[in-house]
């Protein structure tokens, strides 16, 4: 289970401040406390193309659930779902890596996602681990649980004859051996999607890998890109940052960036991959409040 505030205080008290930074207490903190210490991050986004009808629109981002047999089980995911719903979202988006690998209990764990509630629905794109496991199976499961996959397609939300566009791209790293392909090679996927967009209305891009932000920003048509993939590095040292970052996740490690005229956010995600530890890099749910300019 993700820890509540009183649990954090209890466990950090037990570990002691000295033990948190050295020895066995450090391992306990990194492997038990911080991975279960969920952070709800609030971000305000001022968007020049956002119609006044969408002013105050709330988007909750989940990313990198990484359902597995060792950490992200149904209990922990239930806590995530409840916390996401409590943010009163207009929209929930999930930016890939539902699973780390295929396993027998995967469907039962992911079925918890049926409980997600947002006025305009729940939308998702897949991540590299979803593809390395079985993209067809993951897609089938999430659709059965009421999640709409934006696999290289656009969805438009309307309010009072105005529009907000969701642009979803499938994962950019579908085979492990493709980690030499430059990010600009994927521009050909985005171009035809943007050709279908009207000139009016803000456009939100969902793509798992954050380093695509340079490509998206160069188009001048994307207002916000939301990504995951990096987990923030899982371990971040003060003054140095992440110790290890994946392909297509080295430039925009974690948090909010301004890339030309586009906002970009890289989520630290919810789950972990080996080694399943976190330090100075708590798991997060991100809540965006969109503001119309002027």
C-alpha cells in the first residue's frame, strides 16, 4: 500500500535521520518508504490557445504504473485510483508503461483502473515496456477497463462550440535494439496527425518518451506535451540529478519545462523498475489546471 502521512512520520522516526542517509536505514528508506510516498503535484498551465470555456480545466496525469509481481499490486493501484479521483478531474491521461512484463496476475491488477472517473473520460498511450511485453494484450485489457487508447490518433473535447484536442502517439521505442534511432526520425508520425487539427483550440500531446518535446515544440502547434518514461531517474542526488536515465529520456528528466512556446511535463511515474528503489524522487500523480490567457 502507498503510505499515508502518519505512516511516513512513523517510519522515518523509526529509521532515524542518520539512518536515512547511511547504512541499512538508507536501504530501508529507498526500498520501502520513498517508493510508497505518493506525491500529488499541482501545476498551473497558462495556454494562449485555450478557449475561455476550458478555463480551470483539470487534467490528472498518471504514468509508469509498472504493474508487476513485486511492487505494484492491486492494493497500491487502488490507492492511486482513489487519489486520482479525489482531484475532481475533468480528464485523466495515462502516459504509458502499464506493466513491466507479462505475468499471471496482470489482468487482476490492471482491472483496478476501471474505477478511474473523469468527466471527459480516461485516455492513454502505451510505453516501451508495454510493447516489450505484449502491446496487443495490454491494449485489449485497458480498453476493456474503459480506457480509450490514442494510438496515433486525435480526440477532440468540446465546450460551448470550442475545442481542446488530445493527440496521442504510440510508443517510440517499440524494440529494445532500436535505442540508436534519433528522436527526429519520429517526426513523420506526428506530422499527419497535426494536419487533421483545426487551427483553433489548444492541443495536448501524449507521448511516453519526453525527449520528443524538441520535435513537438518545433511544430508550433502543440501547446502541452505530457510524458513519463524516466521515473525521474528513481535515484536523484542533490547537485547531480539522476544517476541513470533511459534512451529518449535524457534531456527532460522530470518536472515542468518550457520548450520554445510549448509546455512540457515529465512525470516521475508511479512504479519502479530494477533496482526497485527511489531516493529524492517520489512517485507522483500530477494535477494540471489549465488557464486561458488574458
